[in-house]
C-alpha cells in the first residue's frame, strides 16, 4: 500500500465507526434538504468506508494527486453518500455539510465533477461511468501508473447496454487495474431491479464477459474488505467486478422496513428519530 | 422526385440508365468524394494525424470498428501502440475517449457521423462536452455522402451538435482543410466535432485560392463576386466554387465565403461580407436546412440588422432516398448544376 494512504488519520478508527460516521453525515444532509437518496447512502456506506479507509490510495489535501486511485461515482444520485465519505476522508470540509443541495453549494443533489473536489466524473446519466473507467484504466496503463480505477454503479445500471459494451471492452483490453463495484440493493425507480430486467445470474454474466467476479454481503465489512483485497491482489490480466448485496436504509431499522421505494420518503419529524436509531447502534 | 412510401414498394421497377447508357449504381459507403478537375490526396486525415502524433505524444486514436472507413487505419498501422479498437460500440468508444482525456491524452475518436450524433449523443454530451474535455470526434459520411439511405446519412448532425455547449464544430471542404484542421484541433482547448471527407479527397480550396490556409474559427473569402455571395461549408464550398465558374460564363459574378467552422461561427466576417452592397446572399450546406449553417447565418445577420435577399441551399427536412450519389445530389439540389440553376433563378 502506498505511503500516502491516509489511513494514518484513522488507524485508530474502526471501519465500522467510519461507516457509521458516513451514515450519520448522510442523514444530516438529508435533514438539511428534507430529502435525498438516503436509502442508497445508508445501504452503500460500508462499501464506501472500505473503499476510502481500507483500499484506496489518495491524498486528502490534494484530491487530484496523480498517484491516487480513481473512484468514479457513475450513480450521480448517490452524491449524498459520496459527500459523506469525502468529508469523512478530509477531502471536503465538514463545516459545509449544511450547504448540501443549497444554491451555490459545492454539493449539488446529483454529483458533478465541476462542483466538488474528489468527484472524478459527472455521473447521473446512468450507464456512463464504466465506459469512462475503461478509458481511464487504459490511460493509466499508457502512463505505466499502478493506480486503480474503481467505478461504483447501481444494479439498475446493469439494464443499460453501454454497461455491457464497457464490460466487453474492459476484458478485451485486459484492464487488470479496473474494479467495478455494483451496489445491488435490488431497487430502482419503477420497482425491484430483478423485476425490471433479467439481471441474474449476475456473477456468471460478468464472468462470461471475461471478468473476475465476486459476490458478497455488502453490509458485512469483513466480507467487503476481503473482496476488495482479493480484487486488488488478483494476478490475472482481466478486470474485476464485485457485486455487493446491500440493504437499502441499512442501520436505521424503521427506515429499513420502508425499503420498498427507490426514493425513500422521510417525514420532517423523522430525521431526528433516524439519527437516534443510528446512534443507538453506533460502534466503538 | 417521388417521395418513398410504403405504397411505392409494391411498384415494379426496371434498370435505370443515364443518358450515356451507364447504369445508376449506388455509391458504396467507402466511396471517396473525388471530383472532376481537382487533384486528390489519399487519406489526408490519417496522414495528418500521423504527422501530428510524431510531435505530440498525447495523441491517441480510438474507433468503433471503423478505422478503415475513417482513414484512421493509416494511424493504426503507423502507431499501433497508440491505437485503441473498441469494437462496434460507439457508447463505450466515446466514454473511453473521455476517460483517456481525463488521464491527459488527446484522443482522436472516429466513427460515422450518424453513430456519433445519434447513438452516442448522451455520452458525448455528459462525459465529454459537459466536462470540456479535449476529445476530437472525427466522423465520416457527413450529410448526403452515401447512397445507403437514412441509416448512414447524417443529415442533422450539425444541428444536434450546435445545441451542445462547449462543442467546436468543423465541416471541412477538402484535403487542404482536413490537413490544416488536424493540427488546429490539437492546439484547441475543449471538445471538437469534425466531419470528415475520407479516401481520395480533392484539393479544392488552394486551386481557387493558392494562399488558402485553414484557420479554426475563421470564415475566408475564396472568390470575390459582385452579384451573389454564397456562404458555404463542407463540400458545398466546392459546389459553390464550381457553380460560380459555370455562372461566370453566363455573366453572373458569384463570390464564395467558406465557413469551415460552424461553431463558434465567424459572425464578424459573415456580417461584414453580407453587408457589402446589394448582393443576393445564399447559404449552402450538406445538411438539413433545419438548424445548420443557413439558420445560424440568418440569425447572425438579423440580430445585426443586416437584411439582404437571403436564400438557403441545403437538404430538405426529410429522410432521404437511397441510390446513386449523383442522382441524389441532383434530386436534392446540391449538385453543381442544381446549385447554379437555383442561384440563377433567384436573381
């Protein structure tokens, strides 16, 4: 691992605590706006904690440092989750948290590269991140860089044909510096992702496309970090995919029970309750 | 001309021949746009790109199964380690071009104009243009340069890309323009979309104006004329120049202002030329009359209070027919004869 890895700022902080901190920041941003893709943020928090505090190299005070691992948020609407982890990682100042989604904020509702330090691409038009990641991985190889590209996408993006164009291209070009992270919460705008298109059997699809693919419980930090380690350590000239089965609203039980919706509605008087339920379960 | 229709497909046909007995065969997609009376240059884009890449190590080539038909194969053969084949997949081809640009490279990305403008538009808009990345999109078969029908005829690409912020758009006329355009694009910041004449490409502009040199963003007078000013882009400048020679014999003096850069438009030069005393102003483009050069010029002139007699030559707002290019160019009024006829009729 690179000496510039920022884990030094948090070696005494457990990943579980990082994930809790990410969830808490996301909930506070949701409270500020009275809305947000909070279900996704709570669900993916463990994957983000493992990405930023176990796996990736980066410099908090130099988000464009050439040697960094690249993290692409293909799912622009997960911005609330990425802002939370960027604050936790010291890339965004936490004292701007309450500007989330406000006019002139550096944290718009959908993630954009031109607004936010640490936001590598403008996501949101779903199905674009993996293709950009393919190009960046090719570019890094041209530069003989040992940095990795991580592309976080949703299960809904698996519906997009461009995802599979990128999958074939990534395999064709032997991109062993590319890791695709699929947040499989089985929820997209019109309903269950598995009821929208024939996604399964998913790991077998990626494997058939020439990728190394693992599938783990995305809310089990030990399983998540082990998958990240295996993806990075693999000595095969092909790209890697990790499918994370996650639970929408993870960590806030009364919202978990509400996970039937892509856009989880939280009433004005419920944010305090959500924070309280999260805090009750705060790890050390 | 008879518009194609579902009913017409049940009408029996026979072989049509030109007056000289030649059969009217469809021009292949790989056809060059050679023209009578001009010498031609083979693959000016591919060769100019190789020359550029020798001095600029950031340049890479990327395509979606169309290197041969965009002249990028010349680059691929000369510099195979700087060439990326993405398969027949325009969306990932242009997304990956964005990714390469993010990592500091300057990708020249090629496909057909229809596929870039229609299939990959969202990827160009969000991954490239919104991020203002230096991707050079270079597309063959612009406008009506194939007889294969609407699947391959990019008649509305300029309109599509004109609406896209940050995008610089070039519609080169000939080999002189293409060879001048390649280094000019490399020196430019931000994304670009260029149409591409490929194969054996005529040298037109320097024949009419020996000191002509392509300049990005500049309209240039190629020929002076007292009666008519044609403001043209792409190969329609060749048509305008040839029509001007034809009309000269009929004592009609036609000037030609060549506008290879569609966006940003050189409105200062266009307005100054159009304001020069009492000439009929005609725009000419190898593109639908909706949203292309003609409308852009009209808006530029009107907002400056310049109101000459104004006509537009371009393709109709229709899906065009399949067939032989000379037939189609006559049918849609963009052959030399038709351009000359129409100008004369408007005087």
